[in-house]
C-alpha cells in the first residue's frame, strides 16, 4: 500500500518514516502526514545533536488521484528515488518535485541559516528591555506556524506565514483589528492567532 511520509538523507543513508496513522507524535496539522520539525527528536540517529533541517530532507504525498509526489531538497541525488519508492510502497511512478525554497534548505545550501533564537539572536532586544518582540520569518516555507515564547520578562511572537506576505504588515492593534473586520485575508491569516491571544 502506498504511504505518505517524510525522509532525510543522513551521511548518504536514507532515513525514511512512512506515515501509517498509528502514532500520536510528529504529526502535521493536516493529520495525514508527519512534520519534519515535530518528528525529528523521535527519529534522529542516536547521539545526533543536529537540528531537523540540517540534513537534506523531503516528503512523500499522495494526491487525490492516488498519484505519489515526492518533494525533496535538490541536494538529494536521483540515486535515492528508487529506494524512496520502495520504502513508501509506491506502486505508481512518482512525480519528483525538487523544492529549492527555504522550506527544504539544509547545511549544504549556501544560504542555510539557523532560525531566530530569542535567547541568543534576540539578546540585544531583550537587554534593551523590550517587552514584546515580533519576528516575521519571510522565507517562503510551505507551512504556516505561529507561536509565542516567553523569555526574560519579554514575549517573543514568531510568525511564519505560508508564502510571501507581499507587502508591509502593520502590527498596530487598532489598524490590525480594523483590517480584520474589513475582511483582509492577510490580516486574518497571519495575525489572527495573536489577536485571539490578546496581543496589545
């Protein structure tokens, strides 16, 4: 049976994790596949202290027609396609999509960068006494994420939009609330999380 799932190539070895729905960890918001970041701590090699996005990675999806699609870093050799096909039980020829976006960047890519860390990268802002720090990650990832981190009497709001914000984004609460009431999709999509959490 064809399965969705995710994989990494670690030191020229394939680490493939087919999704069978029988686990309660590492699951993407869709509920039908894994999330690399959420799964990594459960499956990474013993003794590995690298982050989830250090190694080249990819995912297998099955579209509505039952056709498999492999999304993966351009850093992964075509030589792995047959092995990926076998690991996920793909009975149809998969469509291969080499994804060069920042969503699949790894340490082999020239512009690979570690993500914003409020404890280190945000130290100047924390030391300056800012109570609210908003970080918008503009890197065209294929997933949307919002979270709040409390550090040293400050609150760090991380916004990871799905795709490009396509323009400036005001964080003024009054204007933001007004834009939401008028139905602006970008405001509802990217800042609704924080408005619901009572950001002021």
